[in-house]
C-alpha cells in the first residue's frame, strides 16, 4: 500500500510555517504546495523532511523534490527509509503494543491521524512531555501544537528537547561543525555524528557507549540511541563519562529557573558518588521529579552547612520519595548539594529540577508522561528505585 499526497501533506502546518499562506483554505494550500511549494523546498509536514530524506539515502541524492516525494510515497516509507530526524516508525511500533502488526504505511497514517493527538511515543529523541517540561512557556500547547512548535521554532531557537542531543553542546563540543545551523546540526548528528562516535550532550557519547559495550558494536545511527533508551538504561549501562562530580568540590553547578533542567547520571561500584550543586538567590520552591531505573539509589538534598533540606513532610513515612511523584520543596536562599549513591549494583537515574520564587506556581508533568515513563522508559525513568533522604 503506497501513500498519497493527501496522507502526507498537512495544510495546517503549511499555513503555520509560512505567513504568506495563512489565508489559504485546505484545498488552496494543497494546490499552492503542488504548484509552487514543493519545488521551492517549503516544509509541508511536521513528520516529513525531504532534505533529511535525501541526505539519509545517498541513492536518492540526485532526485529533485518532486521525485523525492513520489519516491517517499510509493517506496520510501514501505522500505523503512529515514525521512525525518524526529520520526522513527520502528520505535513507534516498538513503543506501542497495539500497533505491532501495522505496516509502515499504516503506522504513518496512525501517527498522523491519532498518535500525535494521543501523545504517543514515536522517537527516542523527541517526546511531547519532555519538550513541554524543558520549555515552560509551552505548557499550554496541545501535542499537535508542540510538534509544530518544535519543527517551526524550536529547532531554530536551539530549544532543549532530549537528554541525548543538545544543539549548543553539539556545536561547542565539535568545533568543525561551528558554522552549521541547528537543523543541519541535528541532521549531522543522526546521519554522521552517531556513527563517528561524537558526543552530543553531557549525557550521551556515541563513541563511549559503543566502545564500552562490544555486544552492540554493529549498531549504527539512531539504532544506537534506541538501544540505550530501550535497553541500556534498564540494564544499568553507562552512556557517557560522568557529568556529575565524584566529590562535592568537583560538583557541577546547575542553574535553576522555571524551565526544568534534565539530569541523567549513573552510579555503581566504580563510581559510587554523584554530586551536583545549585544556588538560590531568594526563597524559592524547588520542584524535583526524581527516579532511578534498574536499581535503587539513595540521595540527599543538603544545605551548604551540611544540614538536610528535606524534612519529613516532603517524604513518605518510610523516608522515600517514589520516582513517579513530584516533590516540591520550599527552600531559603543559599547553596545546596545533591548527593546520589547506589543502593546495590550499577544503575542509571534521572531527574528534572526547576525553581520558582515562592508564591509562584511551579511546572508540572502530565499523567500521560508518567504513564509513558512507567510503561516504556522515556525521559522520566520511573522504575524500581526511589530517591531516599538519608
């Protein structure tokens, strides 16, 4: 079953992307795209990027845009070709058990017509709740508008959206890419950077992950990220050299604001202590979503004078903060440290942390995000462990 332009073209996205087309109805938008927009290289769907499609498939490099779209509709999706930096039909099938028997064409149609609205997980890099949580000004957008925002504005603005890729970090860490724009950076990472073993965020280093896990040496491209996201986290594998400090004196400083900071780390027998620090200039409410995955962790939130900042009212009677629950802690101005240790064995952990001046409302994550995290293991790694005040 091949797809048609009606399956792929998104009139709302087309209008939203180009202000000169905002007054067109759906039929006029499609007519404009077919007559002018396709040849002009205009974007026409948040799910398809013809430039990425061409770059990902060297045998198609000499096709013009019209030929590319025709190939995508009649062959590319069925052949499981890469056509977007943030859409992975294999991951969509893997993450959604009710879609296991779907063909690629059926998956694409389901994602466009149902999956976006339902907030389904379809890629290891991009997830709705993560993008919303890391960008507090987007809190009121629905999933369709979130995806459109990322494609139209977020990439250009270098917004945070994933623990595995950071625009500014990738550019700064790879000096030969300094002149690339953000869209080109993301494309480079997926098509070249992963296979070249590039480090793409403080928490993911493709070369490190492959070198320290010889059983996955044959994995290439986004499949390497998929492996860590779907298996490596659960198995306690380490995806990069530590971002955390091994002592309080080497702890990195986390700058807190209304957007959540995302921290992904690893503790185990060889690195039993992870430290982070943050400073509050005024009395604030610190919001933490904390979790561990493959095994339990123990943690402290401590004032600079060594006193615990978490009291019994912020934790359960057994001294635990369950990973799927939000902890909002009122703190006075000062410097604080976070100290994390393993309870047993090697484990990955992850937490979101933000701060807002007292008497303001902090961010929240949706129930769907927590459900997604429990069932599959995306950005919020909710599992067997707890963050424990000791």
